[in-house]
């Protein structure tokens, strides 16, 4: 089940937090609960992506994106994810999550997220996200204008550009 109560807690906790500018990091703290683990007694890989929502949604609110989305009647979508898992997270582990805008291209907004435990990075995700209107992507240039002229959205780092260029070459639909 989706963690609506945890999401509401995070949203309320950060509702009056200072605004974030592009490139600044939203830091939040979470606990891996027993219902987050898999049969191997560690944080389930799918649940990891769900828990990342608990960082992305408050980040979007703090960055001003939610205000713009409400005004423009826009929505958010995730169009792709690349993730590395490097350290096991077991029940009752406390993690620090870091979320930031990594960059944009013409179509997508790229968010970088990581979970840290004991001073070590446990996992790291790069998410290709989009703002949508009528089930179609809003060009990032239009999103940037709506955020305001003082907001400069960064270009995507070369490594992430390469990563998602390879993803673009992957056949769709998959050939089975």
C-alpha cells in the first residue's frame, strides 16, 4: 500500500521550510519499517522507489513547483529511473534521504536522490521526470518560464546525459 500517512507527515513537516533554489538539496530522515522489507529482510527495491517519493514531493513543494502546477493545472510523472543499490537497509534502520534537481533537457527534469546510513550511501537514483498537461509533457522551457525569470534550471551533467541517451536507444516496445 502507498504510504499516504508518511507522505502527509513529510509534507506537513516541510510546509514552512525555506524555499529551495535549483541545485539545493532537500534533506529528510526516514525509518525502514518492517512492512518495507522483503523476504530477504532488507528494504524492498520497489519500496525504495516509493520511499523516494517521500523526498521528491516535499522537494517539489519547497522549490515552488507545486504552486506553479496548481496554477497551471499541471501534474507530475516519472518517465524513467536508474538506480544503484550498494548497502543493505534492514528493518528499523534510520536513513537520511537527499533530493535535488540535477538538471534538465528539452523534455525532462532530472532528480537525483540518495539514501545514506552510517555515513555511507546505501542507494542512489536518477529519475527522469516530467510535468504533464492533458497527458502530454510540458516542455521544460515552459516550466522554467512559469517558475519565474529569476530561476535558472541547470543543464544535465554529461554522465546523466549519456545514461539516458542509452535509455533512449532501447527498443520500445520491448521485443520479447
